[in-house]
């Protein structure tokens, strides 16, 4: 008697057939990989999603004049996924779903961090407030109280 726990094929076991008499496999066929066109739709939708939630993020969506480079980027990402992570291109990929959920949150936090750093940099670059000298009148026709034509000579000797 064959082991029930192990993998075995019982040639005498009943098998299902369709109307034409062809065997119906009881194994679930592995799903086909998402093709480039379907991946492009997901890629394009991914960039338009932030604008649906925050109107000021609408420019993140792929604009009509950006379609060609965006499609090239989509195809490049598709090829990289084929090489390094082909399971991500399977319909219903759990890992890809996790990345798509966590990705926007992480991206938003990174944008916030970037704005915090930019604000800090702007604060450091702001000139230090110095005590301002009293303003000089624009049109003062008065002569100075003491006029010493040789005052500049004394300044040179002190140095």
C-alpha cells in the first residue's frame, strides 16, 4: 500500500474528464505572469493614486508629455522584476501587495524628512540678526560739528 503522506500517483484512482474526454487536472495551474501592458497600467495607476487622496499631489501623476519616458521606466522595472523577483509579477503576489501598501507610507515619510532637513538648512543659512546702526538721514545738509581735515592722518599712525 502506498504511503498516504508522501507524493504518489495512483494510476487506478478515478480521474475527471471534460465533455470531450480530456483529463481535467486537479492541480491548480500556476497563474500566468502579468504582461507588460498590465504592468504599465499598474505602474501608471500607482503614480496617480496620491493625487486622488491629496489634490496638491496631483502633479505626481504621469503627465501626457511624460508617457514615453514613463513607459520606458515601467518596462525597465518589469525587466528587473523578471530577473530579480519574478514572483512579484504573479497575480495576487502577497509580497508585491505588501510593498505597494508600505511604499506610499514610506515615501511620504521620506518626503517629510526631506522637508525637515531643508527647513533646518534654511535656518542655518539665514543671516544672523545684528544690531542695526542708527539710520543715516537721506538728505542732511548740515555740516558735521567738528571738521578736522587731518583726522585721517591720525588713524594711519595708530595702526
